[in-house]
């Protein structure tokens, strides 16, 4: 597949995060950005966010109980 070079200006902290995350995944920054764009365009990212929101909504009580138990342990 032919490659096209893009130029983008981002804040230094965003650039560093992109470099670190790409390295963590064993990707070049360009490949990492391509993956992000493809996931976004395909709806994969939106579906993942929706699934996470559903999970949290369904299990919020468990997280609340754990947080309350942690607070009580620290207070004791």
C-alpha cells in the first residue's frame, strides 16, 4: 500500500505520549496513529467505549462496595 506523509503539530506532552504508547505496542508512531484512525473510523473505538460504559453501569455497585470497604479499613 502506498504511504502518504502527513504533518501535524501537537503539544509536546501529546507527542511524548504517542511515542511511548507506540513503543509499548511495538509500533512506529505512524503505524500507531494509523491504527487509532482506523479504529475510530470503523467504529471500534466507539463500541469499546460503549461496552466499558455498560460494564460500569451494570457493576457499579460492586465498585462502590469495594471503595466503601477500603475507606472503612483506612479509617479503622
